[in-house]
């Protein structure tokens, strides 16, 4: 899931400096996207449409793997 989210995030922003960290917390996988301040707006999108789409795609993958997933966007 980490690789999928990293690929999608880099593709959306066009920035290779974006990092995705993966942690397991109580049976759930927490994915944190660290992006530069000027790229966070691209990740979130107008009215949150882009981040919602990213979450949906990762959630589909997580469902196939029978896991829970949480995605956070952080400033690098």
C-alpha cells in the first residue's frame, strides 16, 4: 500500500521529494504523506477531491489485503 500511495502522490504533484511512511497501530496501517508546503494543496485538491480519490484507491487495496488504513498528510 505504501508503494501505491507513494506512486500516486508523486504522480499527482510531479515532485519526487514526497515521502510516505508506514506504521502499524492497533491492527490499522497508518500511512503518512510528507510533502513540501507548496505541494500540499495539490495533494488535497479543490474541496478535498484529490485526497478523497487517493484514500479511495488505497482503501480498495487495503480491503483486498483485509487491512484497515488511515492516510495523513503532513508538511515536510
